[in-house]
């Protein structure tokens, strides 16, 4: 209403000003008649954007339980398109593990009552209201139905119950005492080269051979740089380290299938736990600066790792790092469940690429 009033007033004032000006100015001399310009074409009507269609199909089955393609796409669309092949593999793997964990908890008869789910979702709705957000719109934006969301909430609550049962103060303290170094805050910076040969044994062997050859070439060329450097041992070590990192980055750009290849395989700084899969992290943290790993196999493929920097931490008391201990304990507990469930699980993954839903 306010905008309409302002526009109407402007039109009224403009008309009055124009009328007064015409009364004061003599009429112009006769001018040749100029044909009126053709009216501008009418713009096409604005068509409201259609909501993104929900993907269909099944991405995988775990002991007969389906993982719908929409669950994969829900997470995948958060990644740049060039990262989809690797991201998809990680997403599917995580969803498979979620189902195996839930099946394990169901076998242990760990359950959650509908009223418990209702209570938690009610609290979430209240939080959304405070942030001026609509619960249903949030579900729609994530391509989640009410039933799917309730199932996810229930699964998480079951896991939280199990973790509370297992992660007693005594258990957490014992876990901390075994490896206090995990919680000292040390960070490592590394580059890596990832090759993804798939399940073909011949291609896997070729990938290992390629990475081993790259390692030997980098070592040899770095040794030449060290020998040619002028100055004391420190200067020679600097020249060797610089050449090692330069060559490794070049090979990463040429050969790696990880999105980090554009940065020469640089992964920036990361902690010992929570950022990388365990085989990768273990190998990286064992390296000295400018040290290279042997070929490391993970669920994502074959890696060659170069440590480029370390920020050492310091041992902290259990009481000061208890939340971190619980987080790592939960990771180890999940891994223990996987070690028990995966070998006997029937897992069927649909071999499809990361495709957008068809319109």
C-alpha cells in the first residue's frame, strides 16, 4: 500500500509539473511527421522455476534393505560437479555403513519409541521457528519426506543410546590412556596422489607400480638437487625438500584423480583423527617432513602421500579433552561394528555415475 501511494503521488506531481510547463512554452514550429516507432515486442511471460524433481531408483542394497538414489543425490548435490565421482563413492559407502549400524543395533534390540522421536522433532521445529524457518520447507529443500526424516532421527537416537551404554567414563579414560598422543592436537599438512583403478586386479597392480615409480623418481631428482645445492647441510636439506615438493605437486597435477590435483594434491593441515580415513591418517602422521609414504590402499583407491609440514601439539589431561575422546571413541566403536557386520553382509551397489535427476 505504501509503495502504491508513493507511485500515485509521483504520477500526480509529474502531471501537474508537465501541465504548467506546457502553458508557459510557446508551441513549437511545425515539424515533419515522423512515423511512430514500432511497439517493443511483448516479453515472454515469466515461468516460475519448477522444483527439482526427486531422483528415482536404487543406489544400493544392504542385506535386502534399499538405499534410494535420492539419498545419494541429497548429499551429492552439495559438491562441485567435478568432484561427483569420488564424492559419490564416499557417500554410498557412508550410507551403507549407516544401514549396517542400524541393523546391528536392531539385532541388539536397541529401540526408540515414537514418542521420543516426536519430542526431538518438536524441539527442532521450535528451533526452526526461532530462526524464521519452516519445517516442511526445510524437508522439501533436502528432498526428505516426513517418514524418511523420522527414520533418520530414530537411527541416530538408537546410536546415541548405544554410545552412551558403551562410552562410560571408565571406558573413555581407559581409551585415552592407551593413546594420549591422539589427543595432543598435532596437525599434519600433506600432499597426495590418488589413483582409482577400480576392482580390476591388473589395473590395481598398474596403479601401485605407477605410484612406486613416481616415488623413486622424486627421490632421485631431489637427491640431485641436494647434491647441486651450495652451502651447509641445512641449505642442502632445504633444496632437497623444495625439489621434492615441486616434483610431487607436478605429478599430482598430471596423475591424481582427487579434486586436490588442481592444487598439486595439497590437503592443507588436518588432525590425526576425524578428517581422513584411518589408513591414510596413520601413514601421514608417521612421516617426517618431506618424507613420502609407500603406496597406501584405502576404500577410495591407492595413494602416495608426502608430508610437507607438521604443527606439533602437547599432551593434555583427560578432563580437558573428554569431548574429543568421546568423538574418537565413537569412531572406533563404529569401526568395530563395521568389522563385525561387513564381512557377512550382502551388499549390492548399482554401478551408475553421479547423474542429476531427469527433468
